[in-house]
C-alpha cells in the first residue's frame, strides 16, 4: 500500500474556490478502483493550509490517479494553479 500526505498553502482569498475544487477532486478520486483513502483536511490553526491524506493499493493505482481526467482538471488545472507552496510526506505504517 502507498500512503502519503500532500500539504498545500493557498492565499486567503482562494479558500472558497479551493474548497469546491477539493470536494470535486475527492468525490471523483474516491471512485478510482485503486484508491483506499482520499481525505482533504484543512489545518484548524491555519485555514489557508490543506493536507490531503492519500492511500492507494499500489504504485500503479497511484500512477492511474495522476493520469485520470479528474486529476488533470481539478489538481493540475485548479489546485496547482492556486498553490503558494506544496510538499509531500511519504508515510509508512508502524507496527
């Protein structure tokens, strides 16, 4: 299983638009056959920061996600155009 977080920073004036993009992206991504978890979260102490917790069955499922039309529309064409910062944390289960 592939698990990671993506952390984005956005401008305050983009909050409503980013929330709508994330709703659309999450709805479509959760329907992908290899998607296990896709949860966009707003950081409570910093509402302009969003963390997306993602899990995929395997590397092929993650790659399929990045090639999906909805990813290109909502992530590449939306989030990536508005982001001020982006980072990824790869995660490994403990225990």
